[in-house]
C-alpha cells in the first residue's frame, strides 16, 4: 500500500463524509438550536469513521477486488476446466461446476460474516423473544445469497437475460408473501438489503466482472453486473421459507400432541 495512494483515498473519503457531518451538525445547531452533546467524542468518532472507511476502500482495491477477479479467471481457465492442451474445446455450461460451487461457497461465507446481518439478527432475536433465532436467520439469509449467486453465475455462463430470473423470483416472493407468517415478511424484505453490504458486495462484484471477462462471448458491462440483484432477492425467499417451515413444524408438533393426549385419555 503506497502512502500517496492512502492519502488520496483518505481525502476522497473526507469529501464524502463532510456532507453527512454537515447535515447532522446543521440540524442540531440550526433546527434544534442545541449544542452538540459530547462534541469531543463525536469529532473523535468522525475521525475513526474517516480512517476506517479509507482503510476499507484501500483494502478493497489492494485485496478483495483483485482476489475475486483472479479466482474467476483461474476457475474459467481452459487448462483447469478441460486439462492441459485443451485449446478449442467447446464451452458448455456444464463444464463450470467448480465456478458454481465457488460462487455458492463464497456467497454463504461472506453473508455469515456480514456485520449488518449480525446486527439485524441480534435485534430480531431480542424483539421476537427468541421466536426468530440468531443463527436460524443468519443461516437462512446465507443460504439465499449462496443460491442466488450460484444461479447468477449460471446466468453469466449461459448468457440468458437477467430479467427472466428476476421476474420469476419476484413472482415467487409475491406468492410467499401471501402465505408466510406476517411477523416475518418485513424482516424478510429487509434481509436482502442488509446482506449486500461491506463484506459481500466487493467479492461478488469482482467475481461477476472477472467471470464475464473470461467466459467466451460474454461482456463485462452487459453480463458482469447483476449478481448483487440475485444476492438481494433470494434471501427474501429463504427467510420466508424458513418461517413457513417453522410454522408447519409447530402445527405438526401441536397436532401430534393433541393426538397423544386423545389416545391417553381414551
């Protein structure tokens, strides 16, 4: 990491953070007409935000973006797919099994580690009184992202139109919304947004662009983007499915208990 590059990133981050600070301080002083409480701590917090965002952005450029692109290039290398000396072999979607497996695995792993999802899962468990469990929600969301990114890479390899998948996906979501427990619907809709954040997006974006750059006949601009849409859509389905399965299991257990009580009384 060069010192000059880091300074440039910090200055750019400062320009991006200043409007936020302006809105917060402006409303506090001009609208509410009150002094900013704990001003020293607030200013120190902004310094931490500046440093953290700057280092994070520099880290993306130095590590995550290149790594995601490199993995896509290596996994689609004809020498890896077909063996050494396999030039001229016809490309077929079934030859990219390791690409789909990597997309599924990286989608699951990054989502489980997503800080925003951890925060939402903790709050959901707290507010629901344990009806929605911390790990249950995280696994449900992670499975949705994994399936979505896996299917998204299949779309890139095959070159099929993006909107077909999205339209069908939202039709499924609408049907699930009508059938799922009402308590889970708002959380399910939010789950897609919170999971496409600081950890997931850089690797997923790099994977899509790298894959579209190396698969024959694909354009990075036309085909490289769209994976994040899959990562946002499919968790909605899996979270509602998680709630529907839980509700079905509870009804089934209650029915068995009633049948047991009936047999005992007889």
